[in-house]
């Protein structure tokens, strides 16, 4: 009796469903995970365009395909084919691709196909052809010469480097106005657009000046010098600024890394090595800082620096990846920590002023960027303490959500962008809540976002999230996944 | 209907003005079968990215013998590299502060070719990269497949670069891992959970092979190999829940690289045992007890004689 009832129920569901499917000419297929019976190929990508942007690069772009399959698993990516080859040269999830490493002055033909979640591939698009730019018969232009300024006494090695706008071979010497062919030294890494040479045997109290000339692959050489000049201090330097002012320099034999830069006057500077806090110092009244780190071995390291301003507001992390050689002191200069930024209101009544404030280098120019339907960019000058204050006329903005960012410029140096702050233009004013306990990602409430908090996330990763679990689901989508780890990494303090 | 689908697709598919490039960096594109060879996996990104999950389709004719994180830009691993049931190499991790640059190393694979022909490694489209921003925006990925030609008679470049350097010094931390058994929100006091030791070490040579943890009431110099060997080591992953939840033990964490070089860090007990609960304390108490008993017995004997 039970079996008969089950059969009747199944028939009652399947018969109308199949009639419905037939009326729309659909094919019903039973699913099994990703192998879900979607056998329909996506539509062919359209409007494929190719643009030669250099002697070795062509940029492609196209319009999106759609996946009409059932169930529609969505477009997973696009395959790029070159010169009629049956094998793709690349896959991408986006709607553009830069094909690099091409020969100059050569005609290339491309097609693109789309594939969906069931790996059904569309037909290839109409082909487009373009020719890479021919190698110019002009001399290279040199830029970004390094190093500059003055190294600490005891520095014995540095890397001479510069860039050229086109592929070239670069040479250098110590006598000005020497023709390219007569220059005595060739960079050890050269031939492309980045050129470098390790210089060793540097001595204290000496200023070094090198004259560089480069020659293109078509044998056109620069006719004037590109000068790179730097010095090594004659006396041991001291850590500048308040807290570090009385600190003697570490013996140079122990020093592996020296990080120099500018932040905010009197600010606390924290140095992270591979994500973990290893040193801190205080910037001087001119915002300059220097951190020396000893006992670091050889290898590739990711360092980050962040600062806290006089109001206790943190900067974003300023990361850099360097390869260190044991026994060699590596100087990382030119670190320009982005300004701190804060708002007085989280929601501002349209027409009322919104104050945006923060701290940076004394007398710097701060550029403010308000991301809106119409982007607003404006500037304000920092005072002698590096403090800046800007009032935004919110009549310029529509109702809704907006974001603000800042960057600072001093002389020829420009910082990276500050952290992004969100605010809303509405009908009432709501002040920003003071940050009391709320460091995002600080699950153990120790005012740091660090390894312990990462361990707490790992503990909960792939475990069901209990309602009483720590707030590891940072984007509040009901699960702990890579997005939460990414938000966590953004807020890392070490 | 199609117009609606097209609109949804345009809205959902991010425009790849900026992208991260995952590349393979083989020693050679024609390899032999007699010995393993190396293939690096690198990333280029013109925008800071902080979270990477790589899924690499491994061809049938190849076997991944090892995946080394030596010199990797990934500082903290969510999933250390492993091969799944679908013959895919999977790994994920984060770079606090983000990585922006050219040819940042993710992994170095040691691969053994099993048969001749052409083998293709592909970065599977299920790989994910997220930007270093507050909303974890996905970063489009561009990849090029790697085609390797396997020729039986060819000799591979020798990979025997000795790594004699210890893993870098590291700082384990003992902290409470909230287990959700009570209100453990960051804004309230933490009342419940397990005490665990968290650790991460870097090895710039061969890469980290694994970790082990030992707990002991004894304070041992990590350089004393004989005593270190006597400790009761357990293979561990961070976070490692401590057996001694009273935190009265010394905690030793051992990082081992793939050449067998070992770095040991020691943490002092957070709640040292009072002197009378140490071995010396027990002996002293026993001795005092014996002396008192002996004195009592002597006095009793004297009074009996009287």
C-alpha cells in the first residue's frame, strides 16, 4: 500500500514536470554534483579587439559570453588562441588579456572562446589581427635611477639600477660625456628595460657618481649622460627622532636591513617581517624614521611598515618584498607611509559639511579622492605637524554610499593611497563611533591582529560555525572562507 | 530573457582592467625521466593582493614529488600544498599587507616525469586571488598553461643545492582559542576555550617540512641535542591545543625544513608550578616528613624507656 502511494506521488510530480519541459523544448537531465548535465556550449565571445601597445605586447578585449545551459553554471573563463593554433595560449576569467613576449613588427591573429562550469567550450570568435610595433630607431630614455641620497657608514654594497622606456643595453663609467661605446662597464642585468649592477667595496665618506648611457636593440645610443649619484656617510648614523634619538647604531656587522622613510612627526613605526612584528621605532619631528634589523638570513622576505599617528589612528600596511644576501647590509629607502584618514560622520545629511582629517608629512600636499558616481578630487595642505583637515561640501554628492581615500605628496615623492573609508549621504547626521575595542580581526581582544587571531580563524576553518563562535565570518555571509581571510589580512597589524 | 541574462552577466563578470598573472617557471621545457626537475609557480600583480588559492591541474604523466614553500611570498598558509583526489595541487594562504610586484614566488614544485610525450600543467579556473582591500575584491587571474616535453634520454639539471641553514627564528605564542562554548566575542571577555600554541616559521632554503611540539616540566636548552631528543615530541600544526591546560609546562616548538635542519623555540610556563609541586619540592617535603616522623618516633621511644 505504501509502495503504491509512493508511485502515485512520483507520477504526480514527474508527469506535469515533463509536460512543462516539453512545452519549452527542454531536456531534463539528472544531476550529479558539478557534472550537472549542462551540455550546451556558451555563446561565442563577440567584439574581439586587438591593440598593439608595444613591440612585444598586444592587448585583447571582448564582450562577455552567456551560458544558456541548464542548469546554467555560468561562464568560468575564456581561452585565447593565437595564429590559428588548436591549443590555447592562455585562459583568463576576465574580459581582456595582454599577450606579451611577442616579436616586434610581426602580425598576430587571435580568436577567443568561452567555457562554462561544465567545461563546455563555445565556438571560437571571429579572428582579429594586428601587428606589434616595430622597434623604434630612437635612443632609449633612462629614468628611475637608484640609489640616491646617503647610506649609513659601513655600507659596503648597493645595487646600481635604472629603467629605460625601450629594451636596451646599458653601460656606465665615472667620466662624464663618455660615448656609449667607450664606457668601460656594462650592467650585469641589461638588455630589457630594467638594468642593474651590484656595486661592492664602497667606503665611508665617499660620494659616488656614475654616468650611464644605453643603446637600443637597433643600435641607437643615448648621446647624453644619465647620472646616478649617492654617498656613504663618514660617521655612524643615529636613529633619528624622539624615542630613538639616544639610541646608538647597531654594529654594522650585525645589521642586515635598514629601512628608511617618512611617516608622521613623532609617530610610532612598526616593522613586520613575513607578517610578524620584529621592530619598532619613533619618527622624528620631521617625520623621518629609520629602523635597523639585524640577524636576518638570506632569502626573499616580505617586509611591511605601518604607523600610528598622534591621534592613535593606524595607517595601512606598506609592504615590500626584497631578496637579502647574508652579510650584506640592504638599505630600503624612500618608504612613504600613506596618510592616516578619518571622518567625523559615518552618515552626513546632504548639504552639511563632512570633515575628513588625518596626519602625514609636515607641509605635504594631501590629495583627497571621493569615489562617487562622479569622482571628486581635491587637495589640502598639511600643517607643520603634518595635520590636515578638509571639509567636503556634500551638496556635490548624491544620496547613497560613497568612499574617501587620501594620498600625500612632498617634493617629488608621492605616497600610496590611504585606507578606504566608507560614508553615506542621507537625511541625518550620524557621528562615527569611536574605535574602542573594535579592531577587525582581533578575536582575542589584545589590540593586535596577529598570529593568534589567524590561528583562531584556522581553528574554525572548515568547522561548522557555532553561534557563539568568535566573529570570524567578517563579511557576514554565514561561512568562513577565503574572503574572510582576505579581509583579515587587510586589517593585519602583526 | 537573453537580454536580461546578458545584463546580469555584464554586471557580474568583473572587467579585467587589472589582473594577477600566475605563471609557471620551469628549469627547462624539455625534461628527462631519470631524475626529478623543478618548476616554480610565480605571481605578478599590478595591484596589492593578500589572499591566494591556487589549483593546478597536474597531468597524468607527471608526479609532484614535493611542493616547497622556501622563499614563498605567502607568509601564512591556510592550506599547505596538497594533491586532491582530482590530481590537482591545491594551496592557499595570505600575505599580510598584500603583495604587489613581479615574479613573486608561490611554490617550487619537484616533479618526476613518468612517461614520454607532452604534458600540460594548467592553472585551474577555480583558483582565486583577492585584493588587499577592506571588501576583499576578487582579482581576475590570467594564466598560461605550461607544456613540458618529456624525452626519456634527456638528463635534467641537477637540483642538489644543499640547504644547511636552519629555519628562521620564530616566536610561538600561547593563547586561548575560543571554542564557541560560551560568549567569546572579541568585545567581551574571553571565558572559554582551549589554550593552544600558535606558530609559523620560515625557511628560505628548502622550505618548511613540518612542526612538532613537546611539553615538559623541565627547562631544557634547545641546543642540548641529547636532552631535546628525550622530549616527547608530537607532530603538530598551528594552532596546537596544549595537553597541559594549566600552562605550567615549558612548551617546545620544533620547525623542521625539508633538508632536516631543525630550529627549536622554547616558551616558559605562563603559570609556573609552586616550588612544592616540583620534583624537588616533593623530595624536600618527603624528607621533612621523614625527619619529623623520625623525631616523633625517637621521642616516643625515649618516653617509653622512661
